[in-house]
């Protein structure tokens, strides 16, 4: 089964997007990826890279009157959220695909995601739950489901659901909670009841992230990474991890987020991913070294950030490291092999 994916990012997320692509290709998947380049520099570099099984779509080709009418009213992040549904619809209509899966640029694949697509069977839409750990439950605010890996078939049920979602995102898509809405994500909460032929992914390997990884033990086995659900003892193979909270700072440090992360998780997931990001950065900067494709931001300063850092240290969730030190520290997985 050939899989069709689409994603979007700009030049300041380019190292993540390239790393996501490289991880997908490394699984041996039979796929085609449509990348929506959200600035001219990103488009230029992607076309110079000439990545196999990739079609680069520019904003000039993609944006229509409805999207352009709301673009000035949204932040950069909000506009990206606004466009996620439209990228899928564009691919289904413009390229006549039988199905298309939107994937976030900060995913990393460990196995061919076709196993997730095959699970949906005859259903027309596939959605993935956040599966929050109890201490990080945010479904009321951020939604039950995550727009990280979402599939629509090019059939009546899939198109009806997708068009409804796009229309809602055009109407309202902001980074705040308002009347039961939040970004593009809360719209999904009632889809299993609102629409027909919607499948909720059951495979625990699809959707690992900092907000749920506390529920699993991770180790390296002969077949690669292996996870075990602590509550049930169920063992499964990771398909992808969502590195949503990862941030780069201009002083050479990284932030892994504000969730509890075990030493095994940092060694098995974050250390290899950071090495891959650095390799993607080097590859990008052979073509253009005038910017940082990690999108590093200045470190926060002042009393409030200092107090937040102190609180995080007390809670054991202060995951800020110098990048080089972190990569060296977790280079040897030791007992996680």
C-alpha cells in the first residue's frame, strides 16, 4: 500500500521537516510526501535538495482567497493551524490522491506508518488521541485528539468531514480557548459522533509524546525501540514520536519541555533525534548558512523566567541543557540497550 502524506513548515522549522522526511524514508515506506513551503527560502532550499518522493508546494500555488482573507488576522502559528485542513484538501483535489495523511513536521518515524493506515480499514477518517498521562490531562482545553497524524480518504464521508473542518478553521482558529474551541484541534472532539466512518487509532505506537510517555517504559531491543505500557504490561513498537515541546535557544541550549522524562526516554528518543536535527542543519547550511533552520530563540530573561526555572527544578522537570553536553551525556544508552 502506497501512503500519501502532506506537511507544512517554514525555513525556521526546516531542520525538523527534513529530519521527519529522512526518518520516514529510513523506514522503507512506500510513500509520497507533499511539503507546503511556508516561505520563499524554505521553498528554494527544498527544491535544491531534490528529495526523492517529495513534491514541494509553494504558498503561491496553495493559498486561495479564503485563506488570504484571514491570514492578516492570525499569528504565524495560528495561520499554520488554519491551513492544516486545507493542505489535505488541496492534495486530494489537485493530485487526485485516494487518501492523504497530514503529519506534523516535528514527528520522527521509527517504523513504516502504513500499519496505522491499515488499521482504519474501510473507514474514511483516521484520528489520533493525545492519550494524556493523568498528571498532564488537557483534553478540556487542547482537545481529545491531536492534529499530528490525521487521514482522510477521497470519498464522500472523508470529503464531507474535511470540508466541514476547513470551513470551521477559516471561521475561527486562534491560540486561545473560546466557546469550546482551541486552534484547529478542539473541532475534532465530537467527530466519532458527528460524522460517519471515523476511526480512532488504537495502536499505542502512533502518537508517543512528552504528554503521554510517562505511561510507558522504553528500551532498545533487537528490533529497535520497544515500549511497555506500565498499567497493562502490553508491549508495542513505536511508530512515531511527536517532539512538540523541543526548543532551541541562541546560547547553545535546548529545552525538552516541562513534562517528566525518564533517563531512558531522553537516551532512546531525544538524544538520537537531536543528532539527526544537527545533521539536517549541516545539510541545509551547505546550501544557505545565513539563518538557523532550528529557529533558535533568545533565552528568556527577568524575574518571572528565573522563578519558573526554580519551580521546575523543584518539581524535577527542568529539562534545559547545553546541546553538545546533552548529546555526549546520552551517547551511550547503557542499560537501555
